[in-house]
C-alpha cells in the first residue's frame, strides 16, 4: 500500500494542468454568466471607482483644536447646600482651564466648606470605618481605608462612632447626592468657540473651520445652526444645542454629568475647488443615561485660602458636569492614475468569479453535467510521463489474467472416466 501512495505522490509532481476553453451554448448558463459579469462590472465602476472614488489618491488629515468657553452664571446660596451666593464665570466652571481636544463644564456641585487639616471621625459611609471602641480601630493605625478620606490614628471617635483619621476635616459626607435640580443649569446657554486648523501635508493644503465670516463682530454674534446655509459653518456652539443635537435632555444630563462627542469631519475632493473643502459637524453622547453604577461624570477639586490666623483652609467641590470631546476626522483625495489602474486590475480579477460560479452550475447542477464534464477535462499522457505507477498496475493486471487462464486450463484438461462416458451414451439412447 505504501509504495502505491509514494508513486501516486511522485506522479502528481510530474503533471501539469492547463486551461481548456470549452464553448457552451446554453441559455441558462449564458444568462447566469452575463448577469454575474454585469453585477461585477457594476460593482467595480459604480461602487469601487465612482462612489468610493477609487480614481483618487488620499491623504490623511493633520489637525489642531483649541476651545474657548464663555458665559456667566449666578449661584443662589439658598439653593445650594454649603455654598454662599456667588458669581461663577469661565474661570470657575471650566476645570481644568485647557485640555487637548476636550473641555469640561460644571453643571452640578456637592460642596464641603472650610476644611482644615487635623484629626476627625471618618465618614460613616466608608466601609470599615464604624467602631464602638479603640480596639476596633487600633489594628489599622497608620493605614487608610480603600475609600477613606485620611490616615487612621487607631482611635475611635465617640462623637461620630467612626475610626479617627488624620485628614482635611470635616471629611466629605459620602451620603450626599447631587441636587436633582442642577445648580449650574444656566450653563445650557454658555457658548464654546471651537477653532480647528487642519492640513493635508501630501497636497500642501491648509484649511480652518472659520468660513464665510468677514470680521470679528460677525464671528462673535454668530451661532451654529445646521439648517442655515451660512451659520452651519459658524464655529461657536451653544452647549444646550450640542446636547440637543445628540437627542439628549440637557437638564437630565446635568444632574450627574456625562460625556459628549463633537465630530468634525473634513471629506475633501481636491479635484474641485479648495473652497468646497468644508467641515461637517455631528454630535453624540458617549456614555449612557441607563447606567445604574458609576453613572455620569464627576471629579473633586479644591479652592484654597488662609483664614485670619494664617491657617490653610479649603473648600472641597465634588463637581458633576459634561465633558465635551472633540474628534477631527477626514481625508483629501485627488485624481491619480495609479489607484485607478489598481482598481481596474482588481476588478478584472473579480470577473473570474463569474467563470467559477458558472463552472459549478455546469459541472454539478445541470442534468447534462456528465457530458459537460467529459468535454471539459482531457487527460494527455506524454512520451516522458512518469510510468512507475502505470507499469505496476499493468503487471498486476497481467498476473491476474495469467492466474485466471491457468485455472481454466486445469479445469478443462481433466480426463473423463469410462463410467461418465457410458452414462452419457445411455442418456442419449434414452
């Protein structure tokens, strides 16, 4: 068995397949073939070349973004726990002042005023902080709890019934929740100026998103409006409108905060005028209002000052708000013969798919498949073809014929007995 396998493998090595052209006159096969060819050609021309601009060479975008938020709000102290009535401007509610391709605006607050460094009881909501005696806290002296506000002293504060910590006192009350009526709801009327400068380095083309505006006065007074043919290029956006364009409610989002994305899309066709290279703005919310755990967006920061005795004091703010992330995408394309030829070449290669599918129909599906298969495949044995496997097969066949012949000869050469002859003659006489 093994020699046969080896000889078969060797014989395959010394073979060569060449295509054979067979013209098949059939309405069914002809219609299928032409239909597939039309579909492939339509894909190449309509989608790959025209729709996807397969005749252009594309350059990726290089971008820089700066933002400037404006707006003033008055916070009524009677409506905000632990906060005095005060005026808040951009220096107060935009934290930090500058970010790369992003900005954050405070919409809601939890305030812990007049904190001083000292010793006080830990917050009751911190797991492991509750105690009844020093024995409970002593093993943790010098450490801090995972969600704690300070370093444990090892003593139990009898006033708060929590372990004592060295921290900014009084510690933040972790049981407080953000006010259901956002304290900085006026921020929905604030504006942000987004200045975006781009470049396509391969084509040495630069653009920016300040278009159709003639002077500074016109720029200050314009507001983005996607329905207006001129104002849709205005780079100043109302924060409430940004959230609204994403289909969200600004007030509901302001309670616990969230994350918004502003997408600036530059899709430029440099075969046309550079003036037609303009940005398209889209807006969407990246987080979800349906989250039940760690919902929204918040962080803490402090404002520091010194009292009349020179002691450092701070007001701790847990700030809830909306983080706006700016994403710039785009490309610029211009006619180039190389991508066009590549798309045409790949399209011609796809035409072979029509032939393959038609072969499947002809050889395996149609009723006359045996006839078509006989016409398509032809075995030719050359003078120098590998004979090993064939010779062995012939020898085996000759041996089988010889054995059968000998057996027949021996059967026929057996001499009949007299009794058999007599019986035969008797038979005929009857």
